[in-house]
C-alpha cells in the first residue's frame, strides 16, 4: 500500500466522514462541513459573484477568489483526494450563471493529470470534482482529454512563459466531439492549462465549449 493510501485509510478510521469539519477541523454534525463553515461558504458575500473572462474565444466562469474556505477545500481535494471536498466544491458551482444555459446533451469533462501523478495520488482529483458537478446537473461526465507524459514539471511556481512551454502538446482529444462541452477545474491561475485544453477539445471537433472553475487567482 502506498503512503498516500495508508494515510487516507488511517484518517478514515480516526475521523470517519462527517465526524470532523474539513474547513475548521472541529467536530461536525455528520456533514463534511460544520454548520458555521456551511454558512460561511454560502453567505460570504460572494454567492452569485461569478467572474467571467474570455480565453481564446471561450467563456471561462469562476466563482470565488482562491482564498479562505474555498481554497482550503481545493487543497483538500487536490492533495488529499477527498471526495467529500469535491462534493462541497461542486455545490459552490451552483446555481449556474444566469447567462449560461446547458443543453441536455452537454458532456462534463475535466483537466486530466499525468498517469504518473495519478498513480502517486491514487486518484484524479479533477475527475472527482467533475463527477460531483455532473451528478447535480444530471449530465454525462466523460473523459475527453488525454494527458500525455511529456516529462513536464508541475505548474506551481512557474512563470507565464515557462507555464506555456511546460504544457506544450500535453493534451490531446480522445474521441471525436460533436456535442457541447463543459470543462470543469478547481482553480484558474494563469489560464495556460485551460488554453491548452481548449485547443485539444477543438482539435477533437468541439464547437461549443464552456469552462467552469471553482476559484480563480484574481
């Protein structure tokens, strides 16, 4: 058993899901967030505060700044692969922006991580988030992008130029895309990863693409 799996198993024994709040660490009421953190997440003055920008002609919507409780949950999802954090973050993405309407044939997909990193972490955290979000909308969730093993470094701490070079040719479509696509991710930083994914989706034939991220760097 890998260390990450062992750590997760031990935590599940010591702190069963819902026993301890993911946000503040206090005893919870059976929910992954205690009442105070749930209230903070929903009523922090940022509900419906969607940030919208265009990247390569595609609308990119982000709900929160990457700070506070939302950031804590993103880190829990990203580094602990916590499915409960994915559920809480998916809640932040609803309701959708009023301007955004999704047809029933829309497919939800995610930004895949390299296979080597997925083996290390035991799960693709972005997949957990996309599944949780798709379940709330009752839409299909499918892998539409392949992450090539290019030997690149993690994006954290890189300059914009190095980020762009780092992910060159990193993504490719896995099938012909003839339906609307929503690409879901946890955080938008420089936009480099999103741009690469948009290009790969278009290469696969996608005509209608929307990007949703829980948080953004500002």
